[in-house]
C-alpha cells in the first residue's frame, strides 16, 4: 500500500492506494483540484472528505470511459447538419434520375446506320454526358466539403 497526498483547494488529503497507482491517483486529484478551483468564492463548508472520494470515483470512471471510447466525436454544427441533409437529398434525387434513365427504352437506331445516330444524336449525347459529368463533379465537391467540415 502507498499513500498519496492530494491538495485540493486550501486542504491536503492523504489517500491510500495500491502500489503503482500513485501517478494515476495524483492525476485524478489534479482533475478534481481544477474543478474545485472553478468554484471560486462560491464554495460552501461541506463534508470535504466525502466530496473528495466521490470526485475521485467520478474522475476514475471518466478516465476509464475515455480510454475505452477514445476521443469523443465532434458535434456537427447545425449548418453542417443541414448541408449534409441537403446533400443526401440531392444524392437520392440523382439516384432516382439514374434509375429512371436505366428503365427508359434504348433509342432506336438511326436510319443512317451511324453508331451515334447521326450528327444531331451525337451532339445530344455529348451534351448529356457533359451535364452528367458536371453534376457528378459538383456532388463530389459538395461531399468533400461536407466531409472536411464535419
């Protein structure tokens, strides 16, 4: 058994602990001392020893929870949440368009036997491909921006 002395506010407390646990108990005491200092002049003359032990238990639980879960995930801002929802809706809309386009019957071949259906058909195909590429790039850029801000 070891003994660690913790100073919290104006008082010092001797705490018995298992050998090898001294540094851990000192770190927990430092956390409590930091919170105690936040009380400032609002402190009340309460049963300090009971408060100390309760705080040690809470600080220990907090330390163990942090070890198990790692860092807490950042809470997204309301703007980021709205943007993410809007992007998800846009993705769903585009997926619906794609599904409808896949259901549409294939265009009948052009009478000229041209692979793209003649000069007008190839221009139309090029326009559609360019528009699809532009929308895909905009969607990807928006998703990257949302991922960076989250």
